[in-house]
């Protein structure tokens, strides 16, 4: 007992002294950390609000600005907001803003300063952040945070430390006594060995090679990756993403390397109509996203020549310069026979892979003859890439599910190429994907990519899990990289977007003129309410579901009968496939049934336009409609939602968006719906038609800010910058291997 007390009593005394000294220190440090956290939060809030705030200040609309302030202080920690103009006058403030925090005088907090003040209600943290807009200082944003939670946490921390020291004291006492009784001699010898230096040497050796430190190394690596990702996001946010930015990236990071795009669909189609050749821009999200990139970066776009006059306008190398008005890049057209197109495009791609990857309850069909054509056409596209490449290391952008085998085929011929493949549709879970008889060949083809991109993290996870179950590979889950056949593929998410500002907007008349125009050409009264939907005629787009929602709206809200019409623009698509022919019949029948039920003479609730519309026409419909609905049953991203937002520079109109689109994660201010829930969709239609203009403006302004910041140039720039980093690492590795080889040769000599 005396031996135990000799250990326990001094230990208890030392722990008590440590607790007495440490608890106030920890209390002080905790307060500093919380204050620093509030400073960072304040800066982040101010920088996030700077753009919208500058626009609101320019309009001098106090109601909107105060409404914006009240939305910001919904955060439970943010107590009040005020705005001091350049004359140090408190021009705007929330009701909770304390009178004791002035903008001027000796007690005023100057720009980019912070202070902790003691008020009657308790301590508050005040940050004064300078706001700029339109190239000049606008004033200071005063952010007041409630610090009562800091004191509560400090009290909790003191008690936690007290209990911690008590528990530590008890555990150490027990362990110490046990060791003292069982291995006193060995403990003393170990201390002597440590003091003599032998133990220290062993410790150093374990530090270098001990497997018990592997988790620590793993945590450090994860921390470094998080820091790199955070730095990259900050760098990207500070950049202005424009075509010039892409050219700068190519020049600065890729040393002006050539860029090749390969896709099934071409950005411009030449069709013969009567005695004239007309140029058509196809209804395709891929083209919408990629065509501005090629205009910015130049290069060659390799695609299927599907137009009736495509052969008439190409040169001997099957090239044609586009865009027609201002040529800036080449299209290299790939020709195929009707049999090849039916097997490769209509068969394997769109009767097999398309329904396989979309949860729209259509059974995928796989035929061996279609697979043979798919193989042959993928090889034809890949050989065109090899022929067009002027160097052995071009940047090749492979687009979508039609060309899943191209990356590996190009890699076999151009091993130094940087191949970026983007899969524009969802990737299914491993169980569903295994339905495909040639699932291994497709995975191996895609793993020929340097970078494989998807719209969302969820699709990335599905792909990695699929590879893990299907192929013998090495997967680094932390960095999302897959090594197969000695080659590494990085799997990343890049949410696709549209160009900003859209080039079609500059050619548009005023919104009121657009409203008048679309009603006039459709025979509708000027005051008639109009909703619009724009899609290819595809079973994944939920067109039937939105028609049923319109019907349900008119059942529940009969006041809209004769006062509202829904206009569906549906571009014909894949009409050779039975499922699409059946869908067309169903859509026509549903529209006719609803029109007969609720229509009046000269006024139909559903106006169905199954025909191609130019982008200018579609933009006019976006601007003239009261709302746009995107009710996809399953979609990788859906750019129609972003196009509608970009077209509404009046900050009016309502976006109704399916929760099963990738865009739903980026545009939370849209009205989210489950397209299978018809009553919910009908309620969303009614809400869109009755939403106040102020709420429309708030929602639309938020969404426009997101689309502007995360535009298509940023999407492409992120991929190109990641490719540049990968190419730089590859160059360093090659130089290292050469140096090592020379060293080895010299040593042998």
C-alpha cells in the first residue's frame, strides 16, 4: 500500500497543478480560436454577399436590401447586420443592430477591423468588412455575431477538462501501480536504456519504419490533399472564367498544346433544303457545353457527319471550318453507312447503354451485331484522332457513352496523350451495370483515360465501385484514382454548365417583347399565362409526367382553365427506335386528350411543338414564359435548367426542377419536385403561377449568380488544369527515370 501511495499521491498533486494551470490557458486559447473562427466566417459572409450587395446598392432599393440582410442573419450565430456608406453613415441596418455600434467617431470600427464588445445582452463580435463594387469602394458591412455560445462552450470545456484530468489521473494511477508491482525491475531497466541512448535510437528507428505509424501517415496525406483541394477552390473562385481564361490555361499550363474533341454529335449540321444548304445547331447538351470551349481554344472537333449536305461542304480531308459566321476551328467528319449507324448509334448506344444508365424503366437491349458495329465505329473515331494529332501528346477530350472504347484505342497509339473522357449521363450501380454482356470491355476502354469525369460525386462512386467488383485493379480511394494495366486514371466530378453570358441573349428583344411574341405566334391573348418545357423527345425527360401535372392542376385549380397554357418544345430524337416511336404516340395522345377535356375554341391548355427550334427561338420562349419546368426522370445534369436561368436577365420567371437531375444539387432555389408525384408537380405549377415578383427575383438572382460563377469555361478549365498537373507530373517522372537510368549505367561502367 505504501508503494502505491508513493506513486499515486505525487501523481495526483502534479495533475492538480497541471489542471490549475492548463484550464485557464485552454479557456483563453478556446476564446481566441472562436474569435478567429468568427473573423473567418465574417470575411466569408462578406465576400459571398459582396456581388449581390453591390447590385442591390446600385438599385438603392431599401426593401430588397433589408430583405437580403434578414435572409443572411437566419444563421443562429449572426445577430445583426448594418451597412456604413462612404460618408460613415449607417444607411442600412437590421432591427437587431445595436445603437452602441456607430459608423463614425472614436468608437467606430474601421474597415477590415474586428472587435469584441460587451453589451447589455452580453458579448458580441463585430467585424467591419470593406465592400467594393463596380471598381470603387461602396462602404463597410458591419457583421455582429452573438458570442453567448462561446461562453457556454468555454464553461463546457472547463468541465470536460476537469473530468478528463480526473479520468486520466485514475487510469494512470492504476496503470502505474500495476506496472510498479508486476515489472518494477524491467521498467527501471527500460528507463536506464532510454537515458543511455539505446531506447531513443530504437524509437527513431520505429518512427521511420514502424507499421504503427502508417495510420498517421495516411491522415497526413489526407490532410495535404484537403489543403490542396481547398487552395484550388480558392484559386478558381478568384479567376474570371471566360474564353480568354481557357486560352490562357492552354498557353500557361499546357504550353499551347493542341486540343482535340471527339464526340458522336457534331456542333453544326449542314442539311439541304430545296436548293439551299442550311446550317443547323443540334439540340444537344453536349454540344451546348463544348462548342464554346472549342471556339475559345481552337483545334479540331471529330464527329459523325450526319447531315444530308455534310459531304458537300467538306474539303479533301473531310474538314469544314465553323462557326459559319466567324470560323475559328475545324470539324473532321466521320462517315458511316446506314447499317453501321443503326448498329453503333441506334442499337448499342441508345437501345443498350442509354436505358442501362437511366432509371426510366425501359429495358436495355443488347445484340452481338450491334456490339460489333460499336467496336468498329469506336476504332474509326480513334484512328481519326491519331490522324489529326500533330504531336505525340495532344489533349484529347472524348465525349459520352457512344465512344467508351476510344480512350484505350487512342492510348495504344498515343501513349503520351492526355485523354480526358467525360461521361455525360448517369453511371448506374454495379448490379445494374453488370447487365451489359460486354461490361468488362467498356470499363477497360474507359480506363484508357487519364481523367474520367462525371457530373456528380455519386456517379464517380458508382463507377469506382463497379470497377472494384469487375476488374483486377489497384484503387486509391482517398484520391479516387484507379491503376489498371500500369496506367492510372483519375476519376473526378466536373458539373457541366453553359457559357456565360450566353451568346444568344445579345440578339434578343426586351422581355416584354418576347412575352408578346410567343403569345402572338401561338394565338394566345396578351395576358395569358404560359409555361414552357424544352427537351428532346425522350422517355427520360418526363414529358408525359408534366402533361399529367398540367391536367391535375386544371382539375384542382379550375380558375386556370382558359387562362393558362403549357407549351412543350420537343425536338424529334432517335425516331428509328421503337421506344421513341411509342413515346411520340403517347405524348400526342396525352396532349390531345387533355386539350379535348379542358380546351376551348382557340385556347388549348397544351401546345405541343414536335420540331426543331433554333437556339434564338428557344431563348425567346425562355424569356417570354412565366415558368420553365424540367421534370426529368433521371438526368446527368440537364442544361435546360441553366439555359432558362441565363436567359432571364430580368430576374423573373420560376424554374421547376426535378430532384433526379444533377442540376438539382447546384440550383437549390428552384422549386424541387419528384416527377412521379403528380400532385406535387401540380402544386409546383400553381405556386409558380402565383409566386410574387419579389420572390421570383430573389430566387432567380441567386441561381444566376451560381450559373455565372460555375459556367462552362470553369468546367473545361478545371479539367484542363487537372490535365496540366498530370502532364507535369508525368514529365517529372520521365526525367527522373532517365536520370536514374543514366546513374545506373554510369555505375555499371
